């Protein structure tokens, strides 16, 4: 009988509650701030990290999950009697984590050739961030409990990721400027003019889709973009940071527009807030407009 383990990293923004309830293994990232190194989810929760980020003048960074770490994890689950691992990682264009996982799988089977044929590792590139791959993993946990075959679960996750889009807004350009995501001059002009970029994430890419002027224009624009692009009657999620008020405002507006509420909420952790800042809001959904055929 198949025993399937779900594995991911902290940029999936799967909550500690889901991690515990559903048995999803969430591997933390190391966060470097000056001469100190912290472990996400261990040394701080999201709220504490937002405070640390606001107080820090430098540019924090995260380190990738290494092939050695993955190989040890794969070996431990093999020893425990698991037959399949589904590992979904942060965008491969923004981190070496996915490639490290693939390398670790090759190394594992070289060192444990007896595992071939009875232990399977499915490494999947999340192609984005947060609920892009956090949401399908949560759904996958339910499918495992229902006895859905591993191949169908893998196909479901890949299909969602391939067609998933995020629209999100940053209410301040301070952190994007510090991290280099937006050039300093452009960020300065944007702040002076009160411009809020609406970002679109899909197929490994983060692009500035449009801009609005002023905080009050953010939610109407995200609502407009999402409702025009979402596959009708499919689930969607809300992504947010340190402002539950804008989270709830967007959820209410989306519910009124589409006729049904968000399926879930994802609060961004350290891996995302380092570059975007903690004051963000957006939608995660399956789109009719993707780059993939």
C-alpha cells in the first residue's frame, strides 16, 4: 500500500496549523540579517518577522535548501517506509532549491540503489510563491486521505501550478527598493507620486502589470483584474501580510463580485516579505489567460 509524504518549503506559506493537521513537512529557510542567522518558523513567526524587518536597516537574505539537506530528508522517509515523496519547491528561477532537490534525488538513488522501483520522488517546481503551490499541496493532503493514486495527485498539482496567477499590490516600495526588485530612482518617484504597482506572477515571472494611484485604488484594480481572468466557479485565495483589514476588504469585495468566498488565506512569511514588504494584498487563482499551451 502506498504511503505518500508531502514536502515543501517555507515560501509556500502553509500555516503551522495546516502543517500539523495535514502532516505536510515544511522545510524552513535560513534568514540572514547582518551577522545573525535565523530559522523561519523557529526563531520567529510572521508577525515577529515583520517587526524585525521594519527595524532592520540592511538587506536581509534567505539561503537555499541544500542538496545535502534534501538527501537526508529523502533517506529518512525511505527508512520510515514511505513509498512516495511529493516535494514542491519555491520558483526555480528565484532560488536553487528546486535544482538542489533534483540533485538530491539522483544522489539518493545512487547511494541507495535498492530503493529504485519501490520508492519514488516527485520534485515539482512551484514556478511562483506562496499559495501558488501552497494551495494545491493542502488539497493534495485531502486526496491522499481519500486514497487517490500518487500519479493523479502529481498531475493535479502540476496543472494548478501551470495555470495559477497571482495579482498582488505592495503598499510601499521601501522593501522592493532595498532588495533591488525595483530600481531606487523608480521607487522614489513612485513613492512621491503615490503609485502602487500591481504585480503579476505566473510561469516563473514577476512583472509589474499596472500601477494605480493611492491606497484606495488597490483593491478595486485587483478585483477588476482577477474577475476578468479567473476560470469561472474555481476556487481562489487571498494573500496578505500584516494588514488584516485590507485582507478582509478584498475578500468581501471578491465574494460580492464572484458570488462565493475565498477558499483560503495565505499570510506571507519571511521569504516573500523580504522583497515585497509586509504590507501587501492580492489574489491567487486559476487563470484563463496563461502563457502555457
